[in-house]
C-alpha cells in the first residue's frame, strides 16, 4: 500500500478515495482532540472528520462519498476541538475535479465542440441539431457552404494549436524534438 501523505492535497478527483494524515503535536488525537475539515464554496459545504491513528489524525473519505462532491475550487479550514475548546490549525484552498463517471462531464474545449458541430453539419446538412449552435455567446446558423468550409479549416488550426499547447497533439511551434540512440 502506498504511503499516506502528511499534508492536505491541493486537488482531489471526485469519485476517488481521499486520504492524508496530520500530526499535530499540540493537539494529539491520543489525548482526545478531534480534527475536522470544512471545505466551502458557492456550491456548498463539505465536512470531513478525521479519526485517531495513535497521536496522529487520519483523514479518509470513501470514493462513494467523494463521488457526490461538486467540482470546483474550495477554501478549507482545519479545526481541532476538545471539551468545548476549538482552535483553527490550518487553512488553504483545494480543487475538486469532476469525476469521469459524471454524465455531464465534457472535457472538450469550446473550439473542439464548434469544430465537431460544423463537421457534423457538413457531413449531414439535414442534421438540424448541428445546423445551429451557440458557444460562448457566438452562434452559427445556416452559413453558406463555402463559408462553413473556411470556418472549419480555421477551427481545425485552432484545435491543433490547443492540443499542441497541452501536449495532446502534434508538437507546437518552437518545440524541438531530439532522439538519442543508435
């Protein structure tokens, strides 16, 4: 089994098990101190209670619980409590990334979606779903075919640039590839 991290993660995937351990010398779990994390953003609040692991505090959240978490950026606060005393021991930010199991997850860029809509219409002009679309306040509605072909070509170039920038496609401009060996 992998070693348990000793710090809060900067980001987690909804639908994954989340685990970390905190050692708080002034507030040991073995003395009864309870560590609780609260994550907060506009979508809501998530509360996570740690369990004692000797003097340390073990944070572990099952995948079934994290699958219900809304994706987004959260502010978090860690507090310990014992006998009515409460102390904040840490604060930070955490990003919850959407689960790939989420039905609404679409990882395509706006440019990629536009290109696919244009290509769907060019492949089947009777496809009314592809005949009109709107992305980021711009819409396409029954353009003349020569204009659509030109638009498609521009979109293909832009998608290639995006993919090169993320390392998903062909090498980007200015990138030099070198291969060592015989």
